[in-house]
C-alpha cells in the first residue's frame, strides 16, 4: 500500500466495538481515517477522541450514513467522491442482529439483510472507482463463523417466510463471505490487479451488535458475555488484513485468528455465488461494475 500518511481508510460501524478499535489503530498508524456512522453526535465524539491521538496534519473525518437505507448509501458515496480523490482501504465492518420481530428498511428489505449485506455491497460498488485510483487497495469484509448457523434460501433472500433473527444473521454473514469470494474472482477476470479483498471471523466479541435484539436473543447474548473476547482482540485479524503484507498478497480468502481458513458450505460453489451476486445487483438497483 502507499505510506500511511498518504493512505485513506474508510471504516463502517466505526463508533463502537471492533470498528472503533480498528479505526483507532489505523489513526495511530498514520492513516487518514474516515468514520462512516449513523449517529452524528456519537461520530463527532469519537472523531474528537481520535483527532487527539493523530499526528500533526493528520485528519480524521466523518461520513454519516445508515447502511440499511440505500439512498443514504448513494449519498454518502457521492459525498466521498466529491471530497477525496482515492481510497486505499475499505473496511465493511458494520453489522447488526435485529430482534424477534421482522422489520423492513426504508427500501422494503429485511433489516438484517439491508444492513449487513445490501448496504455494504452497494457502498463497495460505488466506491470502486476511488479504490481503482489507489496503487494497492484492500477491501475487507467482516463476516463471522456464524455463517455455519445459516439457513439461506436464494429464492427468499428477504426472508419473508419463516423469519428467524439468528438464521438471518448467519445468512448475511455467509453472504459477506460469498460476496468477497465472487468479488475476488471478478476482479481477476477484469485484470484489476491493484485491488484485493478478503473476509474474516473476528471472534465472539463482547460488543453491542445485538443491542437491537430482544427477549431470548438478548438474554443469551448477556449470558455469554463472560466467555467473549474484547474488541481489541477481535480487531486483530481485521488489522492484520489491513496492514500486514500478507493481506495485500491474497484475495478472496477467509481468515480466522490471522490465518486462512476453509469455508465449508454448499453456496460457495461459483454458480451459487454468482447467483447471489446477480440477485443482489437487482435488489440494490446497481450493476457492481459499471
């Protein structure tokens, strides 16, 4: 990658948990970090904290966006392109597990799907021209081992039937992995060699990602807290892929504890991943490569 002082990094979900730790450490390493967040007041507070540890002349900026709202994603991407001439590091970290009652986004999509998959897919597509201007760009998609507890149906991505918050969370984490694998394939097909993409399992982190869940989900999450690792520990693999030379040499990989790991699921077949890709393009109303 370029030297840290020249590098621009955008981190989603950057005001709490793994995203906040990731952004903070990138600031400490000298990156020009952009915090993509939903809450303006919280983002301003975190920005102020990070600016205090930044080097002289180093910037920490905020880009407001609710990833579940595709119009906001488009606005945020347009604002980014107006303000910055390139992007070196995109970390799609934001993710959430919603409650027992199925809810829909402003666009009519199930909220977990909209936040964890559709929004990041569209954001990455719209920022691709900025990434192509970097000499060595990296796209990192934070997934989860929860993909093993998924029950995906490509005929019902929106989970309009038999909704389950836990299943849908696992589904979207699987989609993060499939998106990464298919993106790596398509980048290679197009001879775009200056961009790599990888995904990872951060570990069971004691963060607030399940804050919007309720009932049994909330109780189970609180019960498991003593056995979870810290956000600092969970951010290690993200930072490894963001800054270690290995992270720039591999594309399409899935990492656990800073090591490549296999993904065992029927949907990893290229034809299935391509089907998910095409359906996602249709849902967001955007061809990824344009």
